[in-house]
């Protein structure tokens, strides 16, 4: 297939590009700024600028672009950047795909477990309601921004992704150093649920949703074995043969991030990947400790 990808240089996108190229797919990178070239299409997601003709001939698209949620404190400007890049960029991509003839077969578009917000011990399926607050609002609008494509008959799958684990980036990379030097610990009271998935399984899920012509709508993309933060902490410490006795309270996390973002980082989200498993997808990493041992080669 010829597949257009936004966010192709990111933590997920770069691994996806390698996986697609390994199986022989042709990649069109949709990138910020610069001139168009072979396999390269410029766009401006914050402004919603994307030339539809630049995507002619694509069979599918994967939309992964977006300002990182936890990159910096949530000022009004930063929140606007998080929202606008996702919504306007997705609207521009969906509109461009819908204008093509013939239409691409599928758009796989990122969302996040932030759709559900803070939910305590509730087991969350794709039919669960959205939460309240900034991130649930962003995710609702992000998913709705694909409507132009779905209205034209393009199959759309939304990735409500959990915490993606790989030592090269994201959460695991951030916490490895303090845990390795023996100063790791639970976040907050440690009771919050963490819905996780390895990066390898996440890439496999994207490939699966690209290829399965029956798969549309929202999918919880996380392991069937969510764990509480305290269990995650104990497990990582055990794998690294280090203690984990230095809890990090919300007040301390709020110093660099602000209280709103800090509270979101400690939110409890217990997702069940029922719809993804119903399509026939099977996870390679279903339990946390074997997954961490494989990722960290221990």
C-alpha cells in the first residue's frame, strides 16, 4: 500500500515507518514546512494547511501528529497548541483524503486514553462515556475531526492509546534513570490504574487496523492487564534489582508541570481492549513483568 503518515518522526511514527517499509509499503511523510519532494508532503497542522493534490494515489493514512501532552506546563498558549494542532491538522487531513478520487480505503487516527479522564476503578470499554476536563475535551474534538473522511465512506479507526512502553522514549525512558540509581517510587498514592502497551504491540495494532477492512470506530489500544501505579513501581524496581522507596507526591510533580497537568498525569484509567481483541488481534505482551524484562533485556 501507499500510506501517508503524519508524525512520522515521532516515538511511534518512526517505529511505524520501519515496520511498514519492512513489509514493502510505500511511505509518504506528511511533515511540517519545507518543500514537497519524493515521499515528502509539507503541511501546517496548526493552521490546517494541506494541499489535497499532494496525497493523490495514497491507499491509506495514519495520523499521529500532535504536540506532546506533557512537554511543558499547561499555560493557555500551550493548551491552545495541544488542541489546535490535533483538531485543525486532523480536519485538514480528513478533508484532503475525502476530496481524492478514488478515496483512500482507511484513515487510522490517533486519540488517547485521556478521552476517559479520571475514572477510579471503573473498567473502561469503548462504549464508556467520555470524561470531563481539558484532555477528554481535546480527545472528543480530535476524534470528531475525522468526520469529513467517514462521511465520504472512508473507514476510520481511532486509537485510544494507553501508556506506550519502550526504553527509547515516553514514560519508561523518563523513569529509568531514577529507578536505576535507587530513587524511584510510586507517583501520588499509587492507587491509580495505568493502562499500558509495549511500543511493539502498539505498532502491530496499527498494522492490524490498517489491514482489517471491518475495523472502524474507537479502539482501546492497551494491554488486557492494566496495573496500579504502585504495582508498576514494584515491578520495575524488581526487574532492575533496585529499591523503590521514594514516593513522589502530587505537590512535587506540580512544581514543574502545574497542578492541572500533574493531576492529569496521576489520573486513573483502567481500559479494556475488547473491540481490538474482537477483531482477532492478539497481544504479544500481556503481563507487565515479562514485558519489562524483555524491553530491558533482563
